[in-house]
């Protein structure tokens, strides 16, 4: 039996981040799936925030997807998912932070917004984020490579991909589309979508449209953009 367990929920983009990291590392692990709308009684003792993912490895219990992925990078250094150069590694962390602090909250606020004036403002804001990613992220760091930092996949790619996979829900419910002037981002997404780890952890467009309807129509009980920031 695998020494590593990840507690996950299939719909959750944060849990997908860490499942992707485990698969890219080639680490054997045990997957425990829970229903976020009907969490088992034992889960509260495992996850102080009552969120997934949670990683259990030996005597260690780690939660928060970005922390889990940094832990996996340190515990299983091969193959590396962070660059060796300190400056480029710092850039990777900056972009991971941008995703967590700027991009993700805006995406969810748009999905949750019930007022059309607010939706328009959030669509514009999200488009600005996407263009910033295109120009300052991929446009500056990817070079001729298919990934965020060039030739090799990194934690940056794994950080963003799950949210772009769920972008279809924004298109369906909020009419949000990828800006035409983001060709690098579109090419990156197409390349990532064919990655074996993504194929193993991903879901269909129809799956996300079905599962995000409660957020879009305002019937998700007690859900806020902040609460959705790291489920």
C-alpha cells in the first residue's frame, strides 16, 4: 500500500493541482475521494480548514495545495518541478502567488456574481489578468518552450491549469471567453490538455457546467469567493 495518501474531491481545482504534482513526480499514492457537500465525520479531524486537498505522508499531515506542492518538490526532488536558478525560482513563486491572490478570486467572483453590472466589471478585470499572464508571464518566460517556464513543466503550469480547465463554466454561465490577443495562453492550454497527468485527473466540459451551476445561479449554500480560494 502506498505510503502517501491524498484526500481529494474530483470537482476541486486545488485538489487537482496536487494530484497533478504527484503524477508528474511519479510518486505512488493512495487517492481518497470525498464529497464536499457531504463530508465524512472523520474529515474534520484531518483538515482543520475542512478543505481539500490534504496530504498524509508518514507522520506528516499537510494541507493547502500550494504548500503540498512545495512539500512534494522538497520530499521528492526528481524530476524537479521548480527551476534550479534562484532568480527563475523566485519568478515561479511570483506567478504562483499571482494565481492564488489575483487570478483565482476574480474567476470565482465572476462565476458567483448575480448582478450584470458587477459581471461586466469582473469580466474586464479577468481579461486584464489573462493579458498580463500572456504578456508578462508566458510572453516573457516561456521562450520557445510549450510550458510556462520554457521546455520543462513546472509547478506554475500545475497551479494554473485546473482553473483554466474550469474556464468553460465561465463561458457557459457568464459569456466569458479567452481574449483573442492571448495566443500563447491558448497554445499552452492546448498543450497541457494532452499531458498524461491532466488526462488522468481532468473532466469533461459538461462535468464542470453541471457541477458549477449552483455557484452560477447563487444557490451554493454559504459559498463566497474567499471560501472558494483554496478548497
